[in-house]
C-alpha cells in the first residue's frame, strides 16, 4: 500500500499507557514472594521484548529463562563465578553462599544477552536490548509483577555467560528476576521532566 493511502493506526488510550509507565517498579529479590509465576506471563513479557526498536532489524536480544528446580544450577553457577572472579584475599564464604541461595528469592530469572547482528556500533545493540527489557518490565507491571535488572560480578562473569550459552562477541548484560511483591506496591519518585528538556520549537 502506498504511504499516502495507508490507513492510520487506531488511537490507543495514552493516559493508560502513561499510568503503566509510571507504575513500573524494580523490586528487590528480598521483597518478592516465592509464589510461582504462570509461564504465560513470562511469555507475554518476552513477546513484548521482541517488539523493541532496533537498528537494521538486528534483533540483538537473547534470553534464557530459569524457573522451578532449574534455578539450582543457576545458583551453583553464580557461586562458582564468585569464586572465580573474587580476589582470593577478599573471598568470603558467606558471600559465596548468598550467591548460591539468591536464586530461590525470585521465582523466575531471565538472562539478558546481546548478540550483535549487522555492522552497527555496539552501543546501539546494547540500547536495543535495554529497550527490550523495558518492554518486558512494563508487561510485568501490568500483571502485578515486580522485575529487577541485576548485574554485579558473579552475574556478569564469563563463567555465567557460558552457562547461559553466550559466546563472544555476544555479551551477558545481567539478569531480570521477576516475582509478586511481598510488600505494598512502591511509589515512584522522579524530578520534573520539564527541567530536563530544552526546546527549539520552530
């Protein structure tokens, strides 16, 4: 269809979309309930992620989902990555134990990978993955779920990247853990957006 004859998109309720964006929260693992999440919810999140904008249709996002008993191997991987990555003089057995056990605090963990596709600068691919994760977080919020993008040395270590199937030039950018809040839904706080914008309007 020619551009000048294309039908316009039907308008969507912008106020509802803005309210959802305002509602989204990153809720820490210690503030989540252990209750399982329906797989359908996670599928909706990842379908939304797949519609993120990206340069040259590279679609660089790669995800691996861990839930249920599969989290045990993930926790063991975090613990091993901690041992491999920490300065021996700073090694703390309690810190290793925390990496081993943290996976049980959230019912779903999703690795966030970036697989370059095409000849675009890496930052553009990373930005596209960030947009994909934000889309997933918005859907999570619409379902009453908190979703936190976590990083840190054990999470980003090469050992962890290999465990989730990422090899260079692909990069592991962290994990998104998801769960029902065990606390009242947090209130957000942002400065006035108008103080962050300069206008040059015709």
